C-alpha cells in the first residue's frame, strides 16, 4: 500500500512539474541545430532569418 502511495505521489509531482513554463536552451530545438550545422546563426547565436531565407529559398525549415 505504501509503495502505491509513493508511486502516485511521484506521478503527481511529475505532472505538476510538467505544467510549469520551463524555457529550454536553444540547442534543444531542431531548427536551431539545423541553423548551427549550416552556418545560419548570427553573432549572438540566434537564427539569422535573412541567411536562412536565402539558404532555404522560401521553403521553410522542413
């Protein structure tokens, strides 16, 4: 019975934490990784939209 209560508490805690608005680092996102591999980042490490548009010829990331 105690094991079930601990498991339920752990699942509840996981659920509550998943609702928090957590901002992930840039390197987690696939579009940023693609831009980095193809040299499409500006000096601040953000995606350079103009360079990307020239690279993709208006097709989008995927």
